């Protein structure tokens, strides 16, 4: 039996197709086709995946016209934008898929921490704990925001005073008047 005959054949005077043909025809993954078949009872009549027409050598075959009608109705009602996306999203599992604040909220927390640093005249011990209590969120996230804000605060402070931090010959940091770059 050729590969094409395993996907599509005439049985009982009608064309029947296998799940592999359905996957090839629709672009759906094996998991999606299995879900369509497994959840067909919950779908409305027009969007219901067809019943098995016959089974040959443990392979389920479906009426080709019924599959094509199902697919046309599915495209009309649901669309095809999410096909080939079964399983977990790509990534290392440490992105914003369920953990962390996200960059927008982090930037807002850093801005809040920077204002607090300016108001207090610099860093004070327990600042992250106080911000977590006042604004919500966990202390560790506020510690990161305060650390980032301290970097920005130190950078703004040195620029506003016209000083730059330079290293002396013995490796210690010294403040000196900013020199114009030629």
C-alpha cells in the first residue's frame, strides 16, 4: 500500500481519510486533531468533528466530505491562527509566562523607589520592606527595584553636581570635577 493510499481511500463507495490526511489538509497538529475528535460531543453540530466511518488495520478513517465540511465551518467560526501551537510555548520557562512583574511594572517600581530615594536624600536600610508594605508586592522584587533605582540615583546625583567618579592609581574611587571632553 502506498503512502497516499494509507491517507485516503475508497471504502463502501465513498472517500474516507485518515487522521494523517486531516493533519496534512488542515495544518493541525496530531494533538489538535485528537482533541477535535475527543471533544466532539461538547461542540455544536456544525463545528463537530465527524465520527469514525471505518477502522482498517487499527487506523481510523473519516468521511472525506464530512471532514471538509467540518474544516470549512471551523475556519469560518474559529479561524486558523492558533494551529501548530499545541503544547507549551517556546522559551526557557523563566520568562513572563506566569512569574515576575513584567518590565512595565518593574519600571514603575523603579520610578517609585527613585522618588523615595530623592525624598529620603539617599538609601536607607529597610526601604524595600517599607515600599513592599506600602505599595504591595514582595520584598525581593522591591529590593531589585531599589537596587536599580540606587544606580540611577547615583548617576543622576553625580551628573547634577558636575562630578565624576574616577579611580586613583591605588584603585580607590575619588570624586573630581568633571573635565570637558575635547
